């Protein structure tokens, strides 16, 4: 809950009662799912299915109309056809509802003038009656702290990253891709056409939300008139990373037909991002990566990276990718080499930054010694950031699982012994064989639970670490 | 087998007998693994473990020295320490060996002058004696047609894509990431320091290899003196795609310490690629993607793409990514709209390029109708390339697996009914839950077996399709 409980959107995120209009007994309908989610995810407030043809749905008493509810619902979720919504708005006002979330779609985004006019009419009337509208054409709110969700198979873990997304599918993708890597969310909002509540309102709320430490956004078009000021204020209180589309003519046309938004000039947008200290994400994947980096890593105090690469080729790619993202990989200084010798033994002369893990193996140097070398780099003032690439692990069979598990244990132990930011590169677990998938996914979850920042490739780690470093170096410069 | 059986490397790829020097009874040793691979993968020629302390290894008679072998081995694999290799070279010559593959490492790549001198001495003497050397510091040959492999858990499927890689880990990564997506290889060579046999020799061989339709390369530094001419000739006979590192100062330094190669100027390299009609890959992932595109897709006859996107947000990203890669996504022409109406029914006015699959679902239009629309686009002269993004599938539980399977069936049926290139976007199966991983991996394998070109994201499909189109448009232009 926000400390500023007087924020106009407070009861959208913390409703004391929720009504689902169009609640259904059919599992294929969204009106069934919203109800089931509230029950499954332990929402504690009043739960009111609304359906004139049912007395009870999923064991919960149903009501013929919003006006019949025993208490005023802070949030009404509409899953009924658009034509029926104007009457619903009147009912909401009669019963004292505050927020109307319209899952209902086929309105402004269709590009059909009559449908856009209907959307306008709904929103104008709702505002007259003191009701704020989320959507239309959106999935709504995910708030694990209170048991609100729009997705089945959602994580119940509370986190500190918030996400706003004009696309429901993109919201779901960022959530799912984040969960797999241990990212947990404070709030997620799929806000669709933004006919009333828009990106500006949402960012304004999240800027003051004490449960949110990082704000991520997928934005198609800006609707809020004071967007610039709100964004600037939000970005001065916590990291904000945004993936903005409509970057090209074809993109702008596609934006118009998705949420009916005007994409605006991307050049203007870029200038605004820079002035506001907002981090630009260039893809959905990058948005997830930035969420991981900002939520899980301490601020880097400089640009020098110490790397343990997977093998020779991996070390080269690491060197190039870090350099391409404004980071440097300085060679071991003399005093570090002196400390390395007793730790590494005979093969010390083969050790370089990046550390080639395959050479380490060939030279008979155990994996624990890579951990020891990483610690030496982490404790040396020359290095500010560490990156450890476990590589595409190539086991000879399930019997080598123990070896891989011990490598992961060394990685986790090292993570707990150093204070500088450490990025772990673990390849995605999209493996052909079950034993291999299981091993990769289990160890990844183990790393995630221990708070490691996990990236699927060195390239993606380098991009996120570069932007993380740029962000904090700007903060330091500006005092 | 090459039609030109007089090629100097013919017996490297088709040896009639293989000796493993340093063959071992210990499963942790590479000298055990090479032997086990030959047995497990059904290599039909003579198999000769060499180890002075063992009479038999893995049930195969072992010999004290190469000179004791009952036949001349075309290929000798060395897993013994570098210091012992000069004597091995003499033994190889005495017994009439043709190729010495040195898994043996810690030579030129260490940067230590004495080790580089040892490498030079080995190679010079081998050449004097008529023996060609592969490596040192490499994994050697994978050739599924004859049962040679350097990786356990290798695919036994014969394919038509060849890969040469100076990094063994990168070779393994391309192979594994390719196999998961249905890419099969004719030959893979991990060639390490390239002290003798180099990229030029290998490309020259593969250009004439009738089993190879596409050549992929990961190159750190060029060693062959007639590289330019050989590359140009190879690229004029079949598609060649290369990921060249050493693109920056840090990359060039890392190259030197991996395989002791000189990276050379990347600008010079780029010019050479352009003149030779070689496709440039910018990452290892892209190398896999280009292998998929060139091996599985027919040549596009133009730049217009028809897309079925996952949802509204996905459609926008698709539009932007295709446009960024030189492709266009024209709107439906009037005659296509006319044919669409009866197929799609009521929701026809919502249909655009890209087709938003979520709108299709909302409008009650079944998934089979997306297939029908894709076919209409494929049959229309305006469109040259198709792309179908199944999206990040968000099931409500295992009970919805049948729905997803039917979507995949429609995709496969559509693929078989159209002749224009169709890229399928299937998200990687790195799922948290076993049922979901199993469903994703099984359906992906099903698509792969049916010959679909699978990409993990629209972005990666767009890059590969852009380069595929550039390649063939150049071919057409140049006649």
C-alpha cells in the first residue's frame, strides 16, 4: 500500500471489494477466470460475481446487478460486451463503485469511428459520475500482496518491481520471463487503450508506492498531459526503464490499430528519456533484463568488469560485448597476479581477464579456484563489476549432474562473499532431455532464490550492466 | 563424401581407421571419450586405442604405440601432453598416418614463446613427413554420416549444414542450439589454433562437399594465404555465413590469447564479406538462425512479409523489427480483403497485416482461420514471406494442452500447403513447470521434424529473414 493513501488510484490497487460483471460458470470465459483468480490467490476483500442468470458461481453467491451488491465495490471488472457497458456505468455510480476495469474490448482500438465514439461516451459519463476507468481492452491489475491477478499460473511472490504495459500479452511475457529468473513484482498493470487512466497516472502512483523500487514500462503512446513532469519526478525517486514502440512508420501504424494510441515522434521521446534520466529498453527481453539488474544488483562504482568466461570463444565475445556497451575489461594488475599465484598454482600464467574456464579445467585447476579468483578481483579496487558465465554446459550424461551442481554451489558461495555487483550468465533451460531441463531449471531456481542476477547470455548481461552503470554514473555526476 | 575424393582433406573427414593416442580407461579423460564416441556412434572403420599401459580399453584391443597398429590410421587423435607429441609425429610417419588431430593444448594459445615454438616445431616436422595437423587445442571432427563425434549426447541425424569453428565451446553451442530447433549438420570442425589446417582449407573442402548445402563459420583470425579467393569461390556455390570476432581492441586481445590468432582489421573483413557475397552473422545465436533460414527456407522472391502476430503488442514489435531489417509489411490489398470476408466472417474488418491473434480470439474467430488467412496471403502475389508467431502461450493449466497442440497442428498444416518461405516463432521451452516444458519441447520437435524453420523470437526471425532476402536479391541482381 502506498504511504500516500490519498492518491486517487489507491483503491484501484487496494480495493476493499471487487465485483466481476459477466462472471461465468464456463472456464473458457474471462468472467470465470477473474473470479477464480480472486478465490485461488487469496484475495481477502469482498468478492461479488454479477450475472443475472446465476445464483452462485464457483460457490460464491452471484448478484443480478451491481446495484444489488451488499457493499460498494472499489473495483468493478467488466467482461461484458461493449454495448452493455454504458448501463453498467450508471449501475456502478448508483452503488458507489470507484473504479471500472474494462476487460471489454473491440472499442477505440478497432479504428471503427462508432466504436471509438462508444468508448468516448463510456469514459466521459464515468468521469462525470466520479468513476475512473482502466482500459478498455486490457487485463487489469496483478498485485500479489493482496491476491489480485489476471493470469492463471501466476507467482504469489511479492517483489519490488512494478510494470505497466499497454499490451496484456507483453505484460504476461515480462512477468513469466521474469519469474523464471527470480524477478518478483510489486504490481503489474495491463492498461490497454488508456482511455482514462493512463501511463502518467500509473507512473505517478508507482513513484509514491513504497513497495515499488523499480518501475518498468511498455508504452505505445503517451496520453497524460503532464507526462513529462510526472516521469521526471518518478525517475528522480527510483529507476524507471521503458520500452517505447512506434519507433518507425510501420510501428506507428501498428500502434494505432492496437490501442488506438498516437505513437508520437520517437526522436522527441528519446530526448525526453535522456532529460528525465529514464533508462531506454530496446526490447521486451531488455525490459526484463533491466528489471533484474536494477532490482538485484548494487550500484556499480565504475566501468571495469572482471569476467570468468565459459571458454576461449566465450571470453572473446565477452570482451567485445562489454566494450560495445561502454564497459572495460582491464588486465590483471601486478599486485593481483601476485595474489593469484598461490591461489591458482602452476597454471597462474594462463590466467587473464576474462578467465577462460576451459583453460582452467585443462590446467587441472578446480572450479573452486575460479571462485577464489573472482573474489580476488572483487576485492581489488581496479574492478567494479563481476560477471560469471557458466556457459553452455555440456555434460556427458546425467551422471555428471553432481559436477554441475557443485559449480553452481561455488557461484552462489562467491555471490554471498562479495559486495560488488555480480551478473550470473546461465543459459536458458530449453533442453531436449528431461534430466537436463530439470537440472538446469532447478539450479537456476536455486540461484534465483539466493538473489543472484541471472542473464541468459553474456550479450544480454553486457547491455543491462552497461545501462545500469550509465544510470548510476549519471546520478553520481549530478550529485 | 566429397565427389572430389582427391581433395587433400578427404581422409580427414572420411578416415578408414582412427587411432586414439592417450586412450584411457578413466571416463573423465578425453582419451576415453573419443574412443567411446567411435563405439557408441557406430564408426565402421578400424578403431585403435593407443596406450602403453593397457591391453584393452572399453573392450577394444589397445596398442603400446602407433607404430604397432595393424593398419595405417588415416586419422590419429592426440590427447597426450604437448611434450610427447614430437615423438608421436615420428611414429605417425612410420606407420603411414595422414592426419594428426591435436586435442592436445597449452601450446601457441598460451602466449608463452617456448610453447609457441613447440607448436611450430610439431607442425613443421609433420608437414615435412607428409602429415597434416588439425589443431592444436581443438575438439576435431563431428561427422554423423560416418559416426565420428567429439561430443557425447550428440545427434546422429545427418544434415546439410556444415560448421567450422575455432572455438570448441562455440561449435558445441551452435550444434546444441541448432539440434533443439531441428538443424542437422553434415560436418562440424572445431579447429582451434589452426597451426596447419586452417579456415581456408576447410572452406575449400566444404565448398566441394556434396553433402553440405550451407557453410557456417566462427572465425577468430584468418590464416590461409588464399582465403579471399577460396571464400569467394565457396560463396558462389552455396550460402556461407560467418561470425567473425576480434571486432574491437579488447576482442582482438582476447582472440590472441585464445587461439594465438591475429584478428586483423574488422573493416577490411567487412569489405571482404561484401565482395564475396558472404553473409555476416553478428552473434553465435545469429549463426544458428542463419543456418536454419538457409537450410530450411526457399529463396524469398521479394521483401513483403505477411505476419500473424501473437497479440497487439507482438504485432507492433513485428512491424518494427521487419522494417528495421529491410523488409516491408504491406496492408491487405482490396482483392485480398474480398477473399478474406467469407473466410473470416463477422470480424473481417479487424483483420490487418500483421494479423493480431488475440483480436482473432476475441472476435470468436477460430485458430484454423488464421491458417486460412495465412494461405490467402501466401497465395497472393503481393506477399513474398510469411511469419507466424505463436507467442508466449499462457495456458491456464495442463488441461489446455490440447488447445495448444491443435494450434501447432494448424501451423504445420499451413506450412505444408504453402510454397513461400514461412518462419515459425516458437518461444524457447525454458519453462518452470514440467508439463509446460514437455508440451513446448514436444511440439517444437514436432515442428522441427516437419521441416519448419523455427525462431525463438520475432526479432531474431526478422534479422535472419532480412539477411536471407538480401542474399537472394543480390544473387538475382548479379544474375
